[in-house]
C-alpha cells in the first residue's frame, strides 16, 4: 500500500546516510510470520519501526509489537494515524499524520 512506498523512499534516504534497513511487507496479520519478524529484528540490532495508514489499534504495529514482545533487546516504534482522519491529497495527509517517508526516517534515526 501507500505506506510501503513511503518505507521504500525512507530506506533510500537512510541508505544515503549509511543506514541500512530491512522492509517487511507482511502478507497477513493473522497469522503473522513471527519467525520472520524475530529474524529481521535480530538482523537490525533489535530496532523495529512499523508504519501504517490507519489507527494503531488492531493493526500492523500492534501485531508486530505483540509478536516481538518476548524477545529481549527489541524496541518497536509504531507510526500510525493518531487523529480523526480526513480527506485530502495523499502526500499531505501522510505528512500530517506522521506516516510519510520523512517521519519514517526520523523514527529510524531516533531509535
């Protein structure tokens, strides 16, 4: 979806800064591929950022955080819509709600 595109843009920006990331686009949330998430979390030093274009409750970030909750040394930063959504240009809305590539870059650098 649209947040995958933003994640790829963020990865390209981060790579220019010498920061390599992994992008996982899960096929389903239930069941979620816990083994893949654990493997990726370990490969990234336990630093995980999720981004989704809807509320956090019941979404990707919650599923990932739950799957990784018993793994030592893993930190999950969840980006999601936190306000009442509205209509408008997609790029503007992603920036307003904190789920654009620039917000992903800030989240990664903040971990």
